[in-house]
C-alpha cells in the first residue's frame, strides 16, 4: 500500500521535496520500500528500526539526509545504491558488514565513518563514489570485496589494516591511491 501511495504522490508532485518520518514501532524497512522515489530528500528512522532491506532506497536520487542510528544492525545490499545526493554517512556501531553495492553510485558521497564492529566490505560497496576523498578501514575488517572502491576518482587516502586476510582483485581501481 505504501509503495502505491508514494508512486501516486510522486506523479502529482514530481518536482517537490518529500521528507518522511517513519513512525516508532516499525522494525525494518522492507526491500525496495522506497526504491525509485525520486522526490525523497530526507528520511527519519525511529529507534525501533533495526534492519534496512535490499535496495530499500535505491535510486532515491535526491536523498541527502538519513539518520542511521545505533540500533540498526543490518543494512542489506544496494540499500543506498544511486542515492546521488548523499554526502555523508555515519554507520552505526553494531553493524558487522558493509554489504555489496551498498553505496554504489553515490556520486556526491564524501565522508563515511565505518565503526570498529565492521568485519567485511562487500563487492562494489563504494563503487562510483566519485567525491569520496579518504577512508579509514577499521582493524576489525578482514575482507574487502572486488571493486569495493572502483571509480572513486577523488580517493587519495585509504588505510588498509594489517589484519585484512582477503583482498579481492581490483579492490581499488581507477583511484588516485
């Protein structure tokens, strides 16, 4: 129902800016819940949300602000893929994995804070993050997937800890590192 109401709203207000406050009590954002919502500029998640599903905010090209609070422990693949307006993400403590394609195509993403609880960074996780300048990978990370930092033209600094056991080929491609 929510998806069809969003689509109807978008047809009527395509050029408007949509800000959504998810009500307390919602525990997860379903896969594809807001995918393609081109008017969405900001979303506020209550502390009851613990999971964000696959491609939940995929192609929300105006999404510039989202609070990812400390109770969110799972963010699935592609959740923020092609959110071209995102500039900063502070990932919460408790998150153990940065899944594949998570921020793929987030062209304006400049800053990402990765907590010490993360142990792996998936394939294409930051692919196409053209404005990403530097990233500190915590010592807890032991795996970095294929093309994790592909097409990050502004990336000039990346610190890979000694404990990384798996570095897939082409993990940092077309970057200045």
